[in-house]
């Protein structure tokens, strides 16, 4: 918890970004998104021309330190590769007594969808909770800003409220969504419902791929997309472990599902346990399979273990291993 002026050591480096106070020569970079109607439509400031962007930048030049509650720490988000300012990230020291903060972020349209906003915001959360000693950080967005709401949920925030027609915004009444994250939940994040739903979708995609019929190629393509390019798959089943990469795993199974070897065949997950922590997850559960193998009725099952990691494109399967029932 801070009691005096706070100024982090700048620049604050992440794998791809440098977070730092604004400089006067940031003007051209800022104008790229301050003057973009598609970007500012969800932000509290109006569409800006060069003159008004420069006026806003002048105010930002002194927002590198925090000296009293109510102030915002406003930092440029700079690409370490290009040294271009691609966005801004903000942290408000809302209350000293109650150790409260508020998070904000904006990213230029050309740089959205690459995980930069999450990378910058995650570092500001670390700064808030570890260095400033905050207990709780909130964030607010208008209801139509679905991408920001999803990002906040990915960062571990919980939606605590929906404030109908709460602000006069861009010429009309807007409903706001209130999100919050406590230090305890930040340090030991719980999986969000969206995380669980996305991972269960990958589990279904995995088992659905092994269904004979006219959609095998489509199902296998979906499975390939669901896996990391370097994913590892291991088969034991009472013999020496066989280790496959993605292609070595998919291609022979696609072949036997289309050449008549396996017909009326499908696999299905049954009871299992899913554990999620931050950006990693695992599922361990039972599965069954049945159909015809070379025309002969066949049924079986076993246990499967699957691992998942979060990527910029969402959750992906990073590994799988299985062992079948034996007589």
C-alpha cells in the first residue's frame, strides 16, 4: 500500500512490449488510434484530430508517477520490435484507505487480436497488486464492447454488475458492465466459465474427430486446428509407448475412418475431471468407443489424459495420452 509518491522503474518490460510514460514525440503514433472512429467508439474521449490529440498528450506527459489518490498512471504501450506506440494502459489509484484501483486500456486497431492488450494489462495488474499494494482493482466498459469484456474475463475479472442506461455516452444512454478482481483471486485465479466452455469444446472436438462417415476430413481439420503445431500424443495400451506428432497421429486415423476399416464408428468422452490454473489446464477421464472393425462389431474404452494451454488464439490442446482397457 503506497503512502508517498510512486514512480515505477521505466521502462517496464514484458516479452513484446515496453510500458513507459508518454513523450512529446509520441504524437504521430497516438493520432493513429485517437483519430480512429472504430477505436474510440467505446472510449470516453471523442474522435480527435492532430490538435486535440496533442492537447491530450500534453496532459499525459505528467502521468508517469502517482502522488495522491484519484490520479491515473497513464503509460504508452510501445512495441519493443518497432519502438512504435501501439496503445495505452492505465491504472488509477482510486483509494488509499480501501486499497482500490481501476484498470483501463486501449490498443490501435492494426495491433488488436494479437494479445498485446492482455500482455500490457497483466503487467499493470502485477504493478497494482505487488508494487502498489492494492487489494481490489475494478474495470468498467459499455455493454456493447464485447472484446474488452472478454479480455477482462481472461484476466480473471468477475462481472459484478450491469448498470442499465447508466451514462450518457456518444449521444445516447449506455449500459455499463462492472468488473472486479481482488488480489487473492489474482494470485490464485479460478477458471472462468468461458475457459471451461472453451476447453470442453476442444475435448468434444477431439472425440468427434473419430467418427466415421462423410465428415471425417472436416472433423480432422478441426482437430488439427484445435492442437498446437508441436503437440505430442502418446499411446500406451499395455505396450511400449508410441509417441506421435500431430501429422503422424491424424493421418493414419483419418485413413482407417475413410477406407472402410472402421465403419459406424465413434468415440465419446464420459466422466472426467477438468483442472484449470491460469493459462494451463488438464482433463483426465474415461472414454468409450464402438462400431465395426473390418465388418466385425467392436466396443472398447479406456482413460485419456489431455493437456491444454492458452494462446493468443484461445485454448489449444498441447498433449494427450491414453491407455485402453485390457481383459
